[in-house]
C-alpha cells in the first residue's frame, strides 16, 4: 500500500507522559519528529521519529484522530503542524 505524507511536526515539545510507547528496545519517550501518513481511505498513522529513524507509530481511522493523539501526548495543536500540499 502506498504511503502519503499528510503532515509533519518538528520538536521540541515534551511528552506529557500520558502514553507509553513500548518497543523491543524498551519504553520510548525521546522523539524529535512526528509525521502523519495516510495508507488508505481510512487509515492514518502517527509516526514517531528520533534522529531520522522511525521508532514507533499509532494507527488512527481519520486525520482528526491522529491530530488528537498528538495533542493528547504532546500538546501539539493543529495549527502547529506543517501540512503537505
């Protein structure tokens, strides 16, 4: 399936600690970039990066849900995102 970049956000913006991201490397809290990508008509992923490497992601049924997750975790509002054309 084709991945389409929808929006990007570059940190710093500290995590609220409201969500735990557990990966094979352990609990991840240090991210420096977020991206929202669209994979299909109703599949959006919020991708979490550190130094250019994707660390983890969360899946969402709409762009608004992905934006809400970023706001919940980091206090990032819609106005703070750089949206792709």
